[in-house]
C-alpha cells in the first residue's frame, strides 16, 4: 500500500459485528439456550473453525453450501515455506459451514474417549460463502445439539427435540410458533409406491423442500423436468398437502400404506413418526406447538428419518427459526460403522437479525451496569470506590465515574447507557454516611444511609 492511501476499515460484506446492546442480547439468548440444553444433559464441546476440505465435502455432506477455502498468506520473503509446509493437496483446509459434519469428524477423532449415546451442544460461529443480503450472513453463530449412538439410537431422542425447541422459544417469549415434523422415510416410501426410480428420489425430495419458496405450480414443473410424469407430480402435490390434526394425518398415512403397492418403507416411516409423536406428547409439549407437515423434507443429503422445521406464526416470511433431523450414515463416513444421530440447529445470528427487524425482540441496555456512582468531588473518590465495591459485593453491577463533570452531564451519560440509578455523595452526605439515590426512570430522588444503599437499590430495581 502506497504511503497516504486510506485503509478501507469497513466490515466485509456478510460479516456482522455488534453494538454493545446487540451483543448483550445475543449473550442473554445464549444463556437461555445453554440452560435448556444442559437441563437435558447435553455437554458442551468446541471444534476448530477450520477443517480439512475433504472432511467438509465427504460424500456430498456439503449440500448447496458454498465453502470458504483458507490458506496462509505468507510475506514475499517466506513464500518458499508454502511448498515445505505440507498444507496443500490433501491438506487443503476450509472454514466449517455447519457443525454436524465437524461433529462427525470430532467423534471419529475421540471415539475411545467418549461415552455413547453422546449428547453435545455447540454455540460456535460458522461460515458460508453465499450472497450476503438482509438477514443472511457469511459468518453467523449456530446453536446446535446432537445425540449420536453406536448401532442403535432410540426414537425418543427424536421426541426430545420438539420439547427442547418449545422450552427455548417459550423462555425467549417470541410469540406463537409451530414445530413441523415429518419423516424422510414417509416421503421416500411414497415416491417408491408411485414407481419413481431410486435415482430420482433424492432430487424429488429436494424439489418438494422448496414448496414454500417457489409454490405448487413451479414444484410440479420442476418434478416433470426430472422425468416425473404429470400424473405422478400431481399425486406428490396431493400427498404433501395432506393436513388435519396430528392423529388425522397419521390415520391418512396408515390408510395409504395399506392400499398402495411397495409401501414397506412408507409403513416404517409412519411407525417412526407415530413413536416420535407419542414421545412428544409424553414430554408435555402442548398440541398447538407441533404438527405433521409432509412437505418438510430438509435439503441436506444426510437426513434419513425424522425432520423438523419451526415457524413463527404470523411471521412465516422469516422462514424456519430452528430445524434439524435424524441421520444414519454421517458419522459412518469417517468410521465405517453405523452411528445414528439426531439433532437440531438454531441459526442465532440470523434469528436475532430477523426478530429485531420485525420488532419481536428488542436490544438490551448498552451496559449491564444498574448503578452509576457519580463524581461530585475528586477528594471523595476513596468513598466512591468503597461504596461501589459494597454494591458489587451485594450483586449489583456498578460503574464508578472517575471523570469530574457537571452533575447533569453525568445523569445524561448514565441515561444514555440505560443505567437506572445514580448514587450521589457530596461532602455533607459523606460526613453523615448517607447518599442520595436518583431513579432516572421516574425522576424520584431519595436519601439513603450508606449501610442500607444496596438493599434499597435491590428493592427498586425493575
């Protein structure tokens, strides 16, 4: 860079950064999510932001996600080191685009150190090289849970996922939401009963998954482009539009399984779906929180059974706010053995962005401080420091103003940061071991003995 050239210090497109009020909201939501995850026995792990490229691309697990490749940028005098580093070819590396594929590699690396079923959660940042736009980021935080077993995994783990989703979103208090549940075996089995070839089913599922985005007419057109007859396409549309209560949908599926040819996989999917729904009910999830939606397919190749998508009612345009499902072969890619798993993911950065814009969530105050001890005169700073520490030891968050400025300016500074109370101590108050406590929300100001100050603040905090 030539001397005098200006450096472009703006963030790269699609890479967010947060103001204090936004970051505090994210941390608040992370606390809720972590608490619910841990209440079900999930344990935290962290995997590297960077993985080997061949791991991320293993057997098509990348889906449609665009991977960010990565390599060291060496100064000119060290370029020769690149060829000696062994970090080219099979050592090519990239940023992780999700947390499920890295989890599979993690389990393969630590197989003998883990206890199964292995239930873990992660709240890491992931990266996708997609086009940045409103509510879509190239870097974002995902909150994931997965349970992975060796050989067999109870379907009751699938049933736990809607219970966990429900607890999280009820605690966040974002309004009414609906967890839409399906089973990929139901879709695959139905396609087989129509005589659709095995090699066409994958693309059919992908097309069905786009129904909400592109509409019924376009889905039919895309199915026909894949070689599906108009009659078959119409039957698929009619099938995925089956609705009614959970029990009504299950009854309709059972009837189809009894009356269509080659429905072994369809029947298995219906049985699994029935087991999961029974578990969801036994876990106390309210009936208005979940439904069976046969259009839910999930685009990634590795899903094989139960799948979920969660929609915020009245704000369907926001898309899925939590999704996931069961997979059978993902971990086996690395180990060569059957290790079934089930999991869900909340794209927290995207979710916060959407909910803030829709006015469903609000940012928090810019600071966690609840009290400012104002600076009336420099010679009383030892008193201000002692009072500040006394309040902190009582569990109150405090900012001590070290800079002497007009009292009104100090009130403005506290108010701008969302601090509710100011503690005012001048010479007379210090001599009498008293303070004035000003509530910036109400404008009320009261005189309080220093020994009672912490108790009075706690009583008035809202």
